[in-house]
C-alpha cells in the first residue's frame, strides 16, 4: 500500500486498511503490540500477544522489542513500563483509565494503611503505580488466592483495592483480611436478578463469573476465575452454552476457541445485551495506528516510583513461579 496525504487523517480508512498499516509499522519499528482480552476484537486479532494482566505483564518484562504498544488501560501500560523501564511504552489513549484503580487514591490509601501498621499489603494489579509502591506483593485475579496463601495463616493483611475480589479470597482461604472499599464498575454492576432470569431462560447454560463480581453473583456461578481461566474453562468444558459475567471483550476469544458453543453476556442494564468497559473500549484501530505512527502518548514514570513499584510485582512473579502458576 502506498501512503499519501496527511497520515494523521484516518477518517476515511477502513478497519482492514488501518490493520494493515499497524502491522507494517510494528515491523518497521520493531514494536510489540500487547492487547488485553477486553479490547475490541479487531485489536485483539492483530496483537502479538493477547492475554490477562499477568500474562501481559510477563510479556512486557521479557520482550526485546524497541517499542511496547499497550492496548489496554493506563495501569497496565504503567506496569509494562515498570517491568521494562528501558523500553518506550505507548498507550493509544491516555484517558483509558480504570474505575477500580481510580477508586483507590494514593493519599487516601496511605492514610488507610497507617491505621494498620502491622499489616502486610497485598494489592491487586488493577492499581496505580503509586499504590504499588505502598505494597508488599501484587496479585492478579488468577493468582490472588495462592498469593494470599503464601503468607502465614496468622499474618495480618490489607487487601486492595477490590473488595469483591478480596471478599472472595477471604471466603476461599478462611482469612480475615482488611479490605479497601473499591470495586470495578463493570463487574460490580451485574445483578443477581438479571443472572437468575438468564439462568431460568437458559437452563442448559453454565454461569461463569469473574471474582470481581459481588458475592451473591459468585454464589450462583458454576465456575469462578480470571479472564484466562474462564476462556480455558469454556474451551475444555463439555457444556455448549455459557452465561458470562464479565466484560464483553472476552467473548471474542471464547468464540474463536469454541465456535460451536454459545456465549451469553450478562448485560449491564436492561437496554442492551452487553457489558462493555468504557475505558477499555476507548482504544480503537484509528487511535492505535496514530499512537504507533507518532510514538505517543508515552507512559513515563519517575525512576524512584519504578524501582519501588517493581519490587512487589517481581515478588508476585517469584511466588507464581514457585507455585508453577506461570505458564
């Protein structure tokens, strides 16, 4: 394809043309495109690696690319920068934040932490770099139970920022961790009423849910797991229909793996059959192309923040390797 005219004007380009340009630029710039499962399907399809927070963090840490393009949200791109500080990290839209990360302001969390001076801090990866600097170890939804269980039973622990995930881990492990009062708006909004209605209408379907959902939703689930775990479950399970309680983007990978199966998303409200994260969906092919072409917006962090935030992330990876959780 011959490029002509104003290369920043992408309004007339089709998705196929944008995808072609992105693929060409990746090769020219020795760039790696990391995409979360909640991204638009057309972005997932051209990514070098598609995964959950843990998988993408691992890829960011080990890549030899000159440029990391992160199709996700801000805290994920920050994590990539923390783990690979010598590599330039760019994000298609700097406004692609996270309701969960935003629910835990650093100054308020610091004051909260001071109330529990004898407590270790286990922080969900869905948090800002500053929150990570206040943590002893990071976890993901896929390894949260195992990370918590790596601490002695009598260890006093603060779990932040997701109270739903923390509550789930408390119930599984029998712990009594102190929970920060934060939630993900995408998962916290899902109602038991909508799910019960779907289960009645689809008696042959299994309910699979992300542990960021409220406890009553999780109590109804046939399977609870991270995005990767849910995808793997639907691939290996014998059922032919699933009710999915998480963000809509995950369905793309499920359908690719199991095209013969049916997947029904628990809707965010009565007006639609979807449950989209508004932040994840801020990234588009057009923004991705311009981001890669212009190599901005760039994620930058002070060196001291990188050094402090890296320690609890590496601790998580060390524990995960010991427990054979990293594939």
